[in-house]
C-alpha cells in the first residue's frame, strides 16, 4: 500500500523556473498611457529670438567699425559725409577710445564672409577695454524670409 506521503510528493506543486511577465507588461502599459496623456500638456520652453527686421534703429552718430573679408578694419563716426579711415587691428581700441564718450555707442559692421572668430575677437578686445555700448550693425532692408537659402 502506498503511503500517503509518497503520493503527496508526486501531486504537489513544483517550483517554476520561469518568470511571469504579465504583471510587468501591465505596469508598462499603464506607464505608457500616463506618458501619452501628460506629454501634450507639457509646454516646451520657447525663445523668441529677434530677426533682422525687428532690430532696433541705430542711435544717432555711433562710431562704426567696419571689418572687411580680408580682416582689415576701418573706422568712422556716422555723420553725413564722413569717410572710413583704415586702421590696423592693433590700433582699434586706441582709435575707438579717442572718438567716444561714455554714452557713444560703437557698432561693428562685418562682411558676411568674415569669420565669426574675427568679429568676436574685435568685440572682446573692445569690451575688455571698457567699451560697453557695443552692438552689431545689420541690414534692415532685407526681410528675414529673403535670408533663407
């Protein structure tokens, strides 16, 4: 006669070596629904960058520094009939400081083919020598849509 113990061992539950993934799939689907519902509600940070058409008018009689494609520089005070005077890049700060007062703005006008680094070096040189009213001269007659290539 078979013992009760022997028969209970055969019909008892065995350990499973498999992972039940159904609960994990349920959790994943719930998270997916939550993200799909909340994503449209999140507004990304918007930055309203100015276009050339929205640039402010240039103040009266600024000192204008013109940087050519070859790196040569010219300076003039923006008055009627005043011509550009060629200067060496090393003389830029001295020439500008001799022409301005603390309220006089300085604008940089660079050819479109001038490397960005050249313009930034000129701006850095002027700012490090105390010239704080500094800006870039832009062509306001060109519409922003005309600029696309």
